């Protein structure tokens, strides 16, 4: 007669069934991702290879890579790619990352009231809706706005910044709005730097700059790379801020890829062409992610 242990072992589920049972809690999440993420992406990929239009077309037909060929032969598209790179590098990689790190370092030595004031001012810009922030920056930069009023008060020349330097204006607006994220990330990372490392460097005669360069920055380097990846992807998709301030103008002087995509898909009714541009933007974001992930792996190694 089989023992109790043998009977239990004989009725135990197989490893495959146990694996399926362990995976059951993730089924709802997988279904939601498939319906709301994978499904729309699949539709976008399909539409990118068609001539779908909102109006004026009797049907939709498959056109292969014609939309992509048209894009890379389109001077306006190439201009949008260039301006997107300028916007991302200027306002995210250089602007938000550098300013956020500088503020986080300076706030370590500031008094508590000063830290609270700076944090409140910076974070207030971040929590504003993108469209509201865009209108505020429009009121600051336009020809009768706050910036020109300040320049005129001190006797400096004024100009219509949104007309003469639109890409610079939207870059500065994005820096103003997005620096809070980098500030919070870097403040948390700097607070986690072991105090004994800083104290040892100070005892060895290192000044404040040397401690920053040789102790603090090497320790928080993975955080810097992670922050760069996150703010780069956020900045690539910025639409409301630029559209509210300039609508991509004057002409196409501030027309980044999201603005160009919107104009082609919804103003020119070229859904297929606009979706192809959206797919290019998705690929650009993926390439940035791959570069940053590779750098993080090298850092870990």
C-alpha cells in the first residue's frame, strides 16, 4: 500500500502546470498591455504602410515604404528631425540635467528655508499642466511680454523672441518646466552618497570641487544616466508646450517631430504619412534608450 508521501507526490501538479499557476496573477496585466499598448502600436505600424486619409479618399491601400521614402526626401521632415535633436539636447540633455544637478548640489549647503523656497518654486512649474505652462511662457516671451518689459526697464534692446528665436524660447520654457524632475532625482541620489567617503576625501585635503568631481559624481553616475534616459524620452514627446507657444512657427522654425506629425496627420489629413512619422519618432526614442541602457550596463560592469 503506498505511503502518504508517495500518494501526495503522485497527485502533485507537474512543473509546467505549477509555472502556469504562478503566472495567473499576471494575466490581467498582460491582457491590458495587449489591448491598450500592443494593439494601438500594431495599428500604427499597419497604417504607416498605407495611404490612409481622413478626407478625400475613397479607400485605403497598402503603399509599402512609400511614406518613409517620402519623409526622408521631404525637406520639412528633415528640418523637424534637426529641430527635435536641438530641442532634446538643448533642453533635456544639457538644460534640465545640468541645471537640476547644479541646484541639487547647491541645495545641500543651503538652509532649510532656502531649500523649501527653491523646491517650491521649481516644483510648481513641473506640476503645472503643459498647456498652462505654455501660455505662461508665451506671456513671458512674446513681444509685449514680461521679458521685454524687464529688458526695457533696464535700457536693454527688446525683440519678439517667439519670432526671432523660437526654438531657443521653447527650449528655455521646457528647461523651466522640467528641471524639477532632475532636481528631485539628483537630490535623492546625493543624499545617498556615503558620508564616510566625503569625510575621508576632506581629511585627505580635497576641496569642495575635488570632492564633487572625484567622490559625488562617480557615485551618482548611474543615476545621471538613468535621469538622462527618462528626460530624453519625455522631451522627445513634448507637444502641448511647443504648440501652445509657437504652433511650430514662425514658418517651421520650431516645428519638432511631434508638431510635424500632428500637422501632417490631422491638418493635412494624411493619416498614413503622419503615422509613419510617429513610427520614426518611436524608433528614435528606442535608439536613445538602447544607448543609455548600454551605458548603464558598462557602468555596472
